[in-house]
């Protein structure tokens, strides 16, 4: 029956054309639509093919109706895919399909025929129409957001015929992204550009405001600012973040260190710029002066130096002094608030009674991003100046050295002049003079001391002034001795006085005194008589 219909469709004249339309409807089971009026045969063409092509969806999109595997297909798909230069599909491209109908190569919208409505690409980037055999053009009327229109904007001709009816015919519309410049400028607080600042550019890709490094996309390698403090990149339209990854030497990065910016069609011609203001970094650099036991010392004088030349160690001819001299207070501390950098503390004078260290320079102390909040400090230990007290014991008349005298040393510690053995501090053990008559008390700190004779040598008595004060003022130098000479009087010779068990009664004392006087007089008289006898004997001879 189908063969009979096709034969009738070939008959010339009006009757043949009408039969062709009816036959096509009978075969396809379709419905005659408003566009069926195009069923006339093209010159030299197949009237039946044209008639079947006119059968489709009422919306004019060129639907195929029901295919009959036993007959030759006369329509197929014509499609276009919008992509970026890397072949990724683009949604949002708006295209229109045209049929070549005036016989002139190229699209002439005033004489060629538009097919269907505008088509907007979805996520797969595709627009497609099912149409009769023929030549077609896809015309892009709007590019995807953020992209330039395809060049050329008209794609074709795409020729659909028996050779490609099964696969259809397609074309790709390549769109270059619309780009602009995104710039960051690193300045200090005075607005001067900063070289040596590191930045990285990120593209917002996860739809969550703010930079998320695990889900947004890096858009550049690290960029380091040079003379004018600028980093910039040419990128497609979109939202971006400049992240400052390293501040210039001596500066703090912005807080937070991430700066957002959006490049869109309004600012794409000129680009978009943000400024990262870096504050000069400062912190505390300190030194603490202590004695060997960790006790703070007042009175140490320090000078702070800044390392200017980058050479390890302090060079006073090329490094620079930072601030005035500082003298430690009761807490032993000198401190300065300074910009980031490397510093040295130089001790120029030790506290009274202490020695300068062998190495009076402490450092370098490096102040930077990792420690500026807490500051950086160093402790310097000064050892006390020590001296000695040498006591020499002599016979008060002969000046001969005396062994066996016992001395004890006390340190003045209660603030009251004179020795108070219950509140002043004993130093070391008692010392007994040897054959040279000397006792030495060594390793003494500067201060006031008392030397007390607690026992006289045998046959001598302790002098009425048994306590002597000496002062070590810290200028003697290590183990320098202060000499103290103490003379003792010998006890009288003769038989010991009778023991009375206590104080002698006044009467007994008087008698004793009288007896001594008489005895003395008798001795004198005897001596004089002997002298006269010797003179007489010499004259007789």
C-alpha cells in the first residue's frame, strides 16, 4: 500500500501533490499541522521527502513523527554544542536555527527561514532540532555569562542528507572567556608600596562566601611584589580572593590576610583592584640581669643595637644604636619596643659589686611574626666581685707574729651599726692564726664586715677592742685582701694571785697593796747596798 502511495505521489499536477500529502499522513499516522503548506516539492527534489519533513510537532520544532523502518528516512537532527576553549560545555548560550532557503551561500535572515524558537543551552551545552533534509545555520544571539560570543557567530551551513541522517549533523561553538585584570597592591600604613610581599590568587568555585582553601580553586602561582608593590593576573569574569601568604620583612600582614574582589562586565574593561595594608611589626626586646643564683640585679647599664649589616655578631662600626642607655631597676630588666629585626644587648657597666661578663654582648635576638606578641628576651648573669680579709696577729711590743689567736667574721646584715651577733650573719668557720700570725677570710662579696677576736694566744689577753669593722666596696678585684692588724698585750709574769672565789674584799686589797709596796722598797734597799759594796771593792783594789 505504501508503494502505491509513493507511486501516486510522483504524478504531476495538483492531484499528485494532494495525494502525496494524504499518503504521507496515512503512512505516518500523523496529523496535518499549520506548516503542512510547505509540502510543495523543491525544484529537482523529491516531493514526498519534502512533504514528510513538513509533518512534525505543532510547536514547529521539526519532530519526526512515527518512523517506518520499511521506508527511507527524510529528516534528522541538527545540533550545536557551546564549549569553552578546553572543550567544557557551557550553559546559557542562546542560539537560533535557520534553514537555507534563498539559494545564496551564508545566512541572510531577511530571506532565509527561521526554524522554531530560540534555544538556550543547558548544562550539556547542547541545542538540537529534528528537521527535514536541507542546509541549516546556527546563529548565536547571546553568549554564556562571562564569555565572548562565538566567532563566527553564525555556524554553517550544516547539510543534512541521506549520508548523515542516522547520526545527524553537529557543530561546536567555541567561546573564549571574557577576561579582565585583577590586581592587589601592597602598601604600608603611609601608602607607600612594599616590595617582597607574597600573594596567591584564588577563584571562588564552591558557592560559599569567603575563601575555603579545600574547595575553592587556586588561580595563580605565588606572586611576589617588586618595586611598586603590585601583583596582577588576567582572568575570566568571576569572584576572586587575593591571599597574602607572606608579609614583607619587618611588617605584619592584613588581618585577615584575604581580600575579596569580583570581576564582572561593569569593571572588566578597566579591571578591579584591592589594597593590602601592612602594618610595621613591633614587639618587646628585653634583657634581665641576675646574679648566679637568679636574683635580679639593679644598676646594670645596657645599650641596645640593631643588626644593620647582616653579619653575625655585634659590629659597633656598622650596626646601629637603638635608643638611649638603659639601667636596670629592682627587677633587673631593661626592655624596648622595637620594629621587627635582629638586636643585641651590650652591657656597658655592671652593678656595684659585680663584674662585667667575659662576653658583654647578648644576641642576636630576632623579633618577627613568630614571637612579636610575647616578645623576645635574654638573661645575663653577672658574677659578684669577691675579695678577702686578712687578719694579722702581733705582739703589741715586739711586733712578732702570734699563733693561736681565734677570729670570727660577721657580715653586716641587719642595718644597725656595730656587731649584733644575734642578727648579723656569721661568715664561714672561726679561723685560728698559724705560725705566720695570719687568718684569711676569702671569696667575700662587697659589703661591710666585722672581725671579732674570740680567743687570744696563750699568755696574751684579748684587747679591749675585740671587734673591728672592715668594708669591701667591690673595687678590690677578685680575691683582693684587706689587711687588718691586731696587736695583743702579753699577760703579766709572776705567781698567780690567790683564788678568792670571787671579788677581793676592800680590806684585803688594801693589805695586799701595802705588802707589795713594802716588798718593793726592801728590794730597792738591797740593790742599793750591793751597789755600794761593789764600788768600795773597786777603790780598795
